[in-house]
């Protein structure tokens, strides 16, 4: 699939068939996600993939899937083929920028003008979304509250220094209820893009 086509077809899907996806396909999506950039090649991103029905059901519970169903959506978290969970460790970045080739002349770590670990894991997320489309699949995104993330970390063994940014259900798409937010429409290109100056 051409890149432009993958970008054009990418959208957040909230309904999947129960058809399994081969492990090799899921591994190719994970391989693509690993190509995300990272400041100083820190590689502070990690990826969990949950395919078992019990794990998917627990994630659906953590994300409040039942409330979504009551609002008219399908069971899209528990019913997908796999859930990708991107995580990132701020500590990995600090450790990297205290190494000899990154430390400042005065012996201090850089003053981070932006927490680039969040930007990098955002790139990881986008690569998962696009790689899913490239494989002929679809993906969505679900988040939860702080207590839900803490419960997931505890139950699934995520180390303390790693933060989750959400859950990405992946699978074969079925017709779904579109988000009512889409009625807002796209910004015009002139509103979105500024050339030379704001």
C-alpha cells in the first residue's frame, strides 16, 4: 500500500470482527512501531501486545467498555484481535542524557525544553496505527483514568518507571458507529498550515 493511501485510510475504528490475526502480521506492526524516533536514540519506548481473550476482556473493563456499549458503541476493545499498549520511560531518557556523549560540558544533563519522551511515544502510536492499515487491518485508541492505568500496570507487570499512553485495539474492521465529534469537520488547510510566519 502506498503511504498516502495508508494515511488517507487511517481512522479510529470502534468495531472489529472476532477473526484472528496471524502472529507474523502483529509482529510486523510491532517491528514498524520500533522504527519510531527517540531523542538521542534513547529507545525509551516499549510495546506490549495482548491477544488472549481474558487479557482483552480485562483491558475492556479497565477502559469502561460497558459504558461505551450503553452509549451505542460496539464491544470493540474486548472483541478485537490484539491490543497494542505503547509505554515510555522518562527515566531511560534521563539516563541516556547523562551518558558521556550527551552530558553538557558542566556535567549536567540538558534542561529538557520539551518532554521528548511523550513526542517519541506519540510517534510509536502513529506507526502502529499506520502499520495496521498497511496490513489491511484497522485500529482504534482507548484510554482510561489514572486508577485504570495503575491497575493495568500492577496486573500486567509493567515496571514502575514506564508510563502507558493508552490502548490500541487492532483487527479486521466492521462497520462502526462514527464519533459524533467528526461532525466538527476538518480545519481548512489555511487554518492548519502557516507558511513562513504565523
